[in-house]
C-alpha cells in the first residue's frame, strides 16, 4: 500500500465515489481503502469504523443535495421556487441513488454534523416559504411538511427502484402540497 497522507476531504471524496458507482449498500472500509490505495486501518485516523464512514457520506450527500436545491431556486421565488426545488430533489435522488440512500440514515446521538446538514437543508425550504410571505412559524411547519412529503415519496420510489411510472404521482403530490398550503393561508 502506498504511503499517503490521508485527508478527511480525500476520504469523503473516495467514499462518495464508491457510493456513486456501487450504491450505499456497497460502502465498506475496504472499498474506500482500495479506492485510496491505503491500508484499511489508515481510515481510522478520521472515522470510527463503518458507522462513521456511513455518517460521513450521509453528511456530504445531504450537503450536496442542499447545494442542488439552492441552485435550483436561484432567481425565482414562491411556488416556482418550490417546484424547482422539488424537481431538483427528485433529480438528485434519481441521478445519485447511492448518495440519496445515505440521506435516509438518521443522525447519531452526540454527533451533530449530520443533524446540522439536515437543518441546513430544511432551512432552504424555510427561506423560500418566508419569501412567499409566511411568518417564521408557518414557514417552519410548511418546510417540514414539504420536505417530509418529498423525501418520503422519493424514499419509496428509491426502494422500489422505479422511475418514469411515478412522474404523474410526483406531480400530483406537489400540486396537492401547494393547494393545501394555499387553503391553509386562506383559512388564516
């Protein structure tokens, strides 16, 4: 094995590479070590075993997803921004199934990095709802509901390994969420 100074960034990049090629279930310490050309024991300098590696990937993938959602909403607002974000969320899940699968991993107690990444993702939704005129409390609730519905739909779609046959269902879900929000706002 080559004697290389391993950085957390290089480790994360290699792990994402494994997940992109082979899926989240194929993520192992050995696969990442082989990718980096180092001994498996070298990885323990940065992570606490396979669980730590999985959480590292989940955090990175969640941050990647957040970036995609932010980019999709640049220059637009309101329902158009939410629709663009929902489309980008699904595209990320379909184009990066290994990374998306990692986002289903719950945060660990005592390690706030993944929880922080999830909070940052939610904040993107909150900001769009705030810009649409909802107050802070309504924006938080609407953001949580929207993200939960989208993420749940995509998790089911991911677990059934299907794609095109769910396009109409996804559009219907997004429309129902938007109509529900509008009705809630009208009820004041």
